[in-house]
C-alpha cells in the first residue's frame, strides 16, 4: 500500500502517522485487527493532506485510468 499511503498523505510524515494511528484504532475497535485500505479511506486527515492528496499514478480523481484524446 506504499503508493496509496504516499498519495493519500502527500508524502507528509505527520499525516501518515495520523492515518496509520486512526486505522489501527479502528481495527482494534471493530475486532478485525487488520488495517485495510477500506478503513483508511474512511479516515479524515488534516486539511492540507486532504486538499493536496494525489491519486496513485495512472489514475484520475474519478478512479479511472486517464485516456488519450
């Protein structure tokens, strides 16, 4: 999940730490004891990370691959 984590946090270590911490707390509370991408997508990060998060390489913000016109 390295590419997802980097894109989601904009490469900011503080945002990454908050994301992992919230994911871990959620995993403990819901009993799964696994951090999943689905759980991480539900976590709200700091304004800067949310505003500047980049989609993983090869994807647009819609989740579809970019097309050439």
